[in-house]
């Protein structure tokens, strides 16, 4: 890319990462999870021909892959049932959940371990778990653009049920 000002190049790099302050290599990897922020509304339009060629053949297995993700999701739900963590709520019966990301909510008071300590432990055990986006109150773009409250939820959602 060519630009007159270095700041323009840096901005385009951020926009190309969904507006995130760090790319995937800097967010998680062998060194573990690193905090990042959404600083601007960005884009991610970089599917290569190779990805399209692979994807077209995966379409035949969409249902099979979905059923497999659903099985794994159910196994996680059962395996984590007795832990002092908050598991995802069950999908509504009138929806079709992708079962793509399984997220646990780590409550330090209930579980006795902080989110960051949990992620560090998982990294040491060679389990590449991803951490969440840092609190929206610390993400300047989200807090400014969507008027996020200090709770990390939009106004009117401070009760906690709308974020699941």
C-alpha cells in the first residue's frame, strides 16, 4: 500500500482487522492471549481464491458439520455443568444456532480464578483458548459509537440478560 502519511497506512491496517487494535498473530498464539480493543468500525474482505475453492466443496457437508458442532457443544455443556462457571444458555427452539463459538463466563468470585489466570493456565496446558474482547468500557470505538455503559452493556441492558 502506498500513502502520503504513515497514519493513513496504520488506519487502513486497523480497518482491515474489523477495527481491532491487534491482528490474530498478536492476539493469541504460543505466548497466550493478549488484550485487544475495537477502536473503529472496520472490515474483513480478504477471502482468497484458495479459500473459495475449498469452501465450495465444503458446502456439501454443511449439515454434517453443523450436526458435529452441535454434538460437541452438547458435550461441553455436560462436561462443564458442575464447574463454577457460567455456560452458554440453550438456544431458543425456534432458532438455528451455529454452534460455532462456545464461550464460558469466568466469574472470579464463584470460580476462584480470574479470566486472565484461566487463560494463562490453558495456554500452559497447550490448550489454545481465546479470551474475549476486553471490556467495552475500555474499547474506545464501542463505548463512543454505541454509548456503552461502564457495565460494558448498552444503556437499558445493565441487568445482564441481554448479553447472552
